[in-house]
């Protein structure tokens, strides 16, 4: 039986989190709000709209919907400017080995990301061909920890939730996988991602024996 291996994007496949931080920080500074790396941790796995709301709450800033919409566009344009020169070098260590191993074992590979820029990022890093299904921020209405993005990914490849494995770097993402009754694999700090069934600092610590065990 084929399993579904569902990957988050930012912080799991590529480190675009740093670009999100720079774009949010520029907007926050413009609004007179202090925005640090610690604040940015709270935005992991969170939608763009909710991220803006969190930043405005940090600065106790009230804004009209018109202003919010304008700032969301501004932030995204700033973020996209950082992606122009993106290539394979942005792929995080060990990711390609895992993708290649899963593909060689004829497993389903899917993307489940809040990013609305997932497809261009996969194209720029030349890994689009690995994915049997892509579900991103354009396809869902509920942000993690709601499991919608993972449920849709599993549905697209025709695999039951119990046979889906999710790789995530955010607390909200791990919670979403657990709510969906999927196997959650934390990528990053195990102390932060302690709700995950398994934890790895990054994909270089994940061996083929573990992946084979997941395949069953």
C-alpha cells in the first residue's frame, strides 16, 4: 500500500522563512512596530492575513480593511523580490535525498503549505516533478492548526489519513497533522515540536531505515 508523504514548504523544504521575516520586519518598522526573530517564531505555519493581525496586535495598531489589504500586497511584493534569484541552493540539507528515496520506493509525495507562492518556489528550485499533489494557501480557507491543507493533500492522492505522514517545522503544523490522525514528523527543535510523533533536527539526521519503517 502506498503512503502519502506530505511536506510543508517554508522551513522544511526551503528556508524562505528568513525572507518572510525580512518582509514582515520592513512593514512593521514602517508602522512603528518592533518585530524581532522571537516574534517571527509565532508566525510559523500561520496565514498571511493572521500574521498581519498578530503584528498589528504587537503594536496595538488599529487599521481599516483597506489599509490591511494594501499592507498584505506590499509585504508579498517585498517577499517575492527576495525569491527572484532563488535556485536549488535554497533547498535545505537532506531534503533531496529524502525526496529521491521516497520517489524510488514509488510513494506519493505531496505539498501541504500555507504559502501562496509554493508553486513558483518549487519551480525555481527544480523540484516540482517530485510532487504528485500540491495544496497551498490558494487552495484552502482554514489555516493550521486546522488540518484542511493536509486532508486535501491526502485526498488528492487517494490515501487515508492513517497512511499519511506529515513533515512540519511549526507547532501549528504538527497540531494539524495530529488532529488529522496523520503521523507527524517534526523538523527542527524537538523541545518546541514536542507534540510530534517523531523529531529530527533536519533531514540529514533521517536515515533510509526510518523512511522504510514509515513506508511499512
